[in-house]
């Protein structure tokens, strides 16, 4: 998913923590991405169950999220990353 939305590191950490909610999002095996930060920089992140890494990143054209798993609830994932869930 691509997104023009800007985030804080705390927002991304909170979203990654929520990926543990299997009933809501499906079985998440991995997630990664790069998004614009509200402070003008960029944020990179990597997630595997039980472990998330969020760090400052290099500039990119647009924000991107990639989620890999089984029985994914894509609509809920999109809502989460667009701040609607």
C-alpha cells in the first residue's frame, strides 16, 4: 500500500503493536515500510511477531507499507495504516 500520510515514530510503533491482533488483521508474518514523518524526515520500520524496529530513514518518493501473512484482513490493515481503525 502506498500512502501520502505523515506519521510520528510513536504512531508507527503503536500500529505495529496492533498487528498482534490476529482476529482483526490476520496472521502477520512480516511487515516493513517507509513513510514520511511529521517532522519532515522519513521513518523506516520492520516487524516480525513479537519484535518491531522503527528508525529514521532516507527520503523516498511516497510512503509504503508491505504486510506479509496468511488470511490477511486487508481492509482492516488499510484502515489501520490510514488511521481509520
